[in-house]
């Protein structure tokens, strides 16, 4: 009997590339499942009842209670590079395989989007477009922007994506780039012309700050009232990482006061955002719907990886690549052993 595969809350998988859906249908029976962004535990398990595999989007959160309440689940394949919304330890204890997309697949798309948002906010592209659409061509003097070249740009996070953004800014624009990432050596930063700096120096010296940190207990709410006060008046902020890294209320207050010169964000704390999101009430903010990896190249490779993971598990019966919890493969709890 073919395994049931649930595609949970992904608006892109199998849509832009029907071949991915066709591949999964050769592996098992496929159904799309929508849940609330805050679904957890037993409620989430009920939504995917009977599924041997889940292709998981960025939300909801797959907690320990979920894994205990979903005994049919064999593999959770994250359609993305982050596993913030998966309790990986609980999955391992319960014998569930967790896979994800290698960072290299999304790297170029995410870095290019960060640069695009920097340019959009620095050159006031969105309000300029709105002015022309409203018949106000003569409003041109209101849209005097800033160049990236020669500016000091701070990066918080210098991993897979942040390091590529740093390369682009230094080599493509001639910007002075500072970076803070306790997990990355200063030597690695200096090799691409980026200067290692403390968080305090990044906040105080940068004309623009771009967030590329992972979401963890130390980064959650990192950009709050205290951090905003340490920034230069008029600093521009770009966030393509995770919405929870910003204290959104504090950011809105800083935008309205002018302390923060502008914000360009691809993510918010509670997704999907509605038209009532406070960022959208700020004329100096741009918000786009988590489209950093939405390129033909990136989505194509991401979908291929998800399909290969499920083919490896259910067809080839072998360990998939980019296994997040390799210990599960040797565990007596591995549910694949009981999957027929």
C-alpha cells in the first residue's frame, strides 16, 4: 500500500513545478493540508492523521506532543533550510526522520533578495512607484535616496546567506561591511573584505543593517528598543531571516518617530501577515510575503530535494541526504522499520 503524503501549508510546492507533485504521486497518495499557524500537538496530529510523510512549510510548529500523537509519521521533510519549527530531539526520540534543504540551494536567491530590499528601501523605489501610479510624477524631489557604495552596512549573521550578502556588498558595491556572528571566525570574514565587529559596533556604526541570523533564544527579540536606541538616527533595517528576531512593536515605534529611517522585511513574527499588520501602516516600511527563496532556480532545486528524500525513504529504502537527525537512522525507534 502506498504511503500517504501530506503537503502542509506550502503554497509553492508542486504549484510552480508540477513535476514535483507528479514525482510524489509515484511514491504515494498526496493531499494538501492547511492548518492554522499556531497549530500544535494533538490538533496538528489530527490534521495529518494517516500520513507517513509530511512536507512541512515554515509553520506551524511540530512539537513533542505532535510527534507522540502521530504514530503513522515516518519522515518530516522541511521544505526550506531552517528547522526552527521542528522539535528535532522529539522527532528523534519518536523515530521520525527529519530532512531539510541544503543551504546552498537557497543561498543565491536569499542573498539577491536581501540586496534587492536594500536597494528598494535606500532608493525609495516603492513610494516612488506609488507616486507615479497616483499621477504625481512631479513628486520626484521626495525620492532622493542613498547609494550603497561607500556606506557602512552591518550584517547580523554571517553564515550561508549573510556571507554571500557580504561578498556582494563589498565586491559589487564597494560598501564598507561590518559583520557580527559568534559562530564565524574573523579570518573568514576578512577573506571577503568584511570586517568582524561586535554587535554594539554594528548597531552604532552602520548606515544600514541586514539580519541574517538564525532564530534561537539569544536572537529572539534581538532588535528591540535597546538595540534601536544604539543605532544612528535614520538607520535603514532589512530583515530576511525570521520575523521573531525583531520586536515588532519597538520597530514600529522607531519607524514612526524617525529613529529608524526605513524597514524592508520579507518575514514577520506571525505569518501570514494580514493587511492590518502595523508595518503596512508605516510609509517608510516595505513588507513582502516571505519570497526570499521564490526563484525558478531555488524552488526547482528545493522541490527536487524533497522528492528525492521521500523516494529515498519509501522507494529506495536508504538514508536520505541532509538528514537533520542522523542518530535516528541507528535508533531502534525508527518508524521506517514498521512501515509497510
